[in-house]
């Protein structure tokens, strides 16, 4: 309901198979499995909602990652 009210483009039950950041283009290349279909996306931003027990893995080459407070 929240995503509809806020008009957020949300995909649930989608598995991220691979994600890599292209510094030159400043976009992500994401390979995902959505409903049995493997798809390639190239977003500028990537949010992974892994739940409370998921441990985030950030690419080590992101500038100023140590200053991230969110």
C-alpha cells in the first residue's frame, strides 16, 4: 500500500544475481531474476532491501563510503 501511495516503482520477490558499478558511466549493471526471467538493468541507483538479518556488501571502490551515515 505504501508503495502505491508514494508512487514507488517496487519489485518484490526479485533475486539480484549480480550487480557491478561502472564508474565511467556512473550506472549500475544489474542482472536479476524476476518471475523466472533473467533481466539486465542499468539504473543510476540501486537499493537492496535484504531485511533485518541481511548484511550489506558495498563495493570497496565507492568514494567516501566511510563517511556514509545512512
